[in-house]
């Protein structure tokens, strides 16, 4: 099932627009697809960075990145960021399990 989408209009600097256009052309995709891809990558980067800095728990980093906790752990390993699991991470996992079961 496809996710619901919203239309957004934004203003960009000319060089940012040129970058996006060039990226879309190189990837043989439309501009909207290129922007969605960059947003997805940006979300992952934001989750990784906040976790690395200690400003987000594992579950919060996963939420920011738009992935599951197990996927976030894989991303942390792939980017060489140690998964420093804290008590907060365990508590959040238990709460999530209670909601599921």
C-alpha cells in the first residue's frame, strides 16, 4: 500500500535547484523523486548524527530516520557508530513491546 503524499511548494536557491535537476537527470528520475530520496537520506543522517552525539536514544534515532530499531542498529554498524545501548533504550523497547502485544 502506498503512503499518503502531500504536495509542498518550496523556494530554493538557484544552485540548489540546479543540483537537484542534475541529480535527477543523472539518476534518470523526476525532480520530485530526487527530492524524496534526499529527504530520506537526510532523515537517516539526522538519526545517525543525533544518536552519535547522544542527543537521541536508539528508538528516537530510528523514528527520526524512518526505520525500525533493528534497521537503525544495522545502519549504526554500517557507519561505524557504536550502539551504546542505555537503560532508556531498554525501557522504550519494553513499552513498544507492550503496545504490540
